[in-house]
């Protein structure tokens, strides 16, 4: 069972994964029902589930979920559409990299959340501001990671393509790009996860809708059940989107997943 | 006029971090005639791969020049097909798509690409594996695909850099027969780098022996064995005589190379 790097069967993998959730809920139930933590600070699992049902039946929570998903995807797609091509150019052409890399490495460390007050000043509290937070948070990360992936392309394949008659455009479009695509897709999956963090932060401040806004509202009412349910939903959506992304990658790039 | 002229070509690699520059290849002059199958035999590190890379245009000579059909080689091009020792198939393309890569870069119509690919898939016995990805193939099959991929471009000369070096002995022997059969049929001009003496004699009409680093051509031996060559030629007295001579030539260089490392 504890042989290093020994693969585990799919059935056991699923069972172990579910087991942790069971352990998690049992511990949560134990500390709340057992009175170790007062309900003011942490609602018990049943209370959280009840709050969840209320949220959907009385507070139109699905609209909040929809708007949050829309913001995440919108900001993420806009960032990716510009960041991926720039990253590819930086990875392929060292002079492009030399031009952009220092600034982007600097910009990457600017925390997206610190821009929120400025962005409210510039763009108000509307959708543009929410999208901007996600774009700032995702764009620079994607650029740098894609540049590293493309820059690490196999030189022997580039040389082989040259002996087969490939010129500059052919090398970039038909050697570097297809070789890097699966890893770029993995990077996007990772950054999409981070985008979820940014959207919630953006919604905690100056928002009238969204999961983050609901969590902020619940805090005013000290409703820890609703807060926990909101956080739980974010995790669940993350899990689902991650799964879909993974499945799509395996479908689109079967060659990459051949053992 | 010679097919390929290598004139006074040398290569010195600059020293790393203030170290001494490395003389990989001493000035080398060589004429390759049309339909020649030349094997270049030498101990490891003798610059034979460097010479081939310069002919391919993947490396630039420090002195001298390479001319193919009278035109100076400056960069890699599809007129010089290359097969590398490492597996360099594009992993995202199937066998068929790999073979069509060069044709696609040339802008050849899809239907014609398919015809050419079919022809070479048959030639290297890969029928039934056209839609496999490289990772699903054995090493021998990958190198056969690489060979087909280079041949599909109809290059003026084939450059092979120890293409069978990573294969087991039995597979290697079969690959040699396959390549020789293709050469006997198409009469391509071939430059083939190897450190395997049997391989060098079996396929070549000329064997060049290179000295240990810094490499230069030590001797140029014509192999006068009849065609078509059958694998049984390897056990004939004539073959053994060539082998005895080349073994002596290469042994001296291997000892020099080993001593140079100490």
C-alpha cells in the first residue's frame, strides 16, 4: 500500500478520495454537534445545508452563482486571448522575451486585490471593474507560464522540422505550438482556479451580486451557515470545472496522455 | 561534377567560461558522387556528427564550405533529408501525418501527399500503423517512420546520423537491409555516420575512417561487394577482410580517444 510511486487502482483511488470527504464531514460534525465550537463561529453541517436550501428557495442564489461564473469566465477568456499569443511569441523569439519579460515578471507580483480601490475609481463598481480584477490577476501569470512552456520546446524537433523544409512560421505554428498546446491547456486550468479567488475578492468589495457578495451579506447577519455553504459551492464549482477541463484535455490531446 | 563537395570544412567550438576552445573537426575535404553510399566510421567524439550537421546546415563551419549540386549550403533545407539518432518524430502527429510533414511545408496538394505517404508507408513496412502516434511504436518502427519522412521529401542526399544506434542488434540488422534495399532501388546519395564496423561495410560503397578528436578523414576505403547485397555477405571472406582492416584502423583511434580522456 505504501510502495513509492506504485500506481493505485481506479476503484481504490475513488474510494480514498471519497473517504477524505467523509472524514472531513465527520470531524466538522463532531466539533459543532459536540459543542466544542459555538454555533456563532461555525454552523454545523445540517444548519449549513438548511441555509443552502433557503438560499436557493428564498434568496435567488442561482442568479448569484450564474453572475459569478460569468465574471470568472469572461475575465479569464479575455486574459487568455491576449496572454497566450504573447506568451507563445515570447517563448519562440528571444528578443520579444527580452523586451517584455522584465516588466511582466514585475507586474506578476502586483496583487490583483490591491488594484480593487483603484479600479473602482477608474471603472466604478460595475462589471468592467470585476472583469479587470480577474484579467490583472490572470494575464501576467498566463503570459509567463506559456512563455516558459514554449521556450522549453524540444530543440531536436525544431531541427528535424528545418531539415524537412519548415521556415519560421511553419516552425512556430506547426512545431512549437502543437507541441506546447497540452501544457498550455494545463496552465489555463491552473489559472482558472486562481481566477476564482480573484472574483470572490472582487465581489467582497462594492458588489451587488455574486457569491462573494452573498457571503459578505451573510456576515452582517452572522449567518455562518450561509457563509459556509457559499464557500462550499465555490469549491464544488471549482471541482467540476477542473474535472471538465481535464476531460477536455484528454480528448483533445490523446497523444499527450499515451503512457 | 560531384554531387556534394565538402571543402576544407573545420569546426572549432568556442571555450565554455574562459576554457580552451574545442577543435571538433580538422579541415576536411571530401567529394561525394551521385548515388554514393558513404559511411563515416569513427570513435565517439571524433566530429563525424558535427560534419553531418554542417552538411545539413544545422551547424556552421568555422572554415571552408559545403556545396550541394554547386550551390553553397547556408541553412537547413528539404534537399538534404536527415535522420537523427534520437527519436525526432512529432509526437502529436500520426505516422502518416509525420511522413506528410515536409510535403505539407512544401504546399503539396492533400491527395498527392496521401499518395506519396502510402508509397513510403509500404516501403518501410508500416502498413497498419499509419494512424498510430509515435509513442505507440517501437524504436525500430519510429526510425522507419523517420526514414520514410525524410525520403518522402525526395531529397538530393540523405544524411543519417547513427539512425540505428539506439536499436537492439536484430532490429538494427533488419533496418540495415531495409535501408540498403531502398538505396538499391532509388539510388539515393547517402552519407551515413556510424561507429559500427559491420554496419559501415555492409551498406557502403565507400567507408571513411575518421581519427580521434580533433577529427579528420584518415582513410577512404572502397567497398567492392556486389549488389544486391544479401545479409549473408557478412559471413564471406571478402567481408571479413574489410572488417579486419577497418578494425585495425578504428582500434588505433579508439585507443587514442580513450587516452585523450585521461
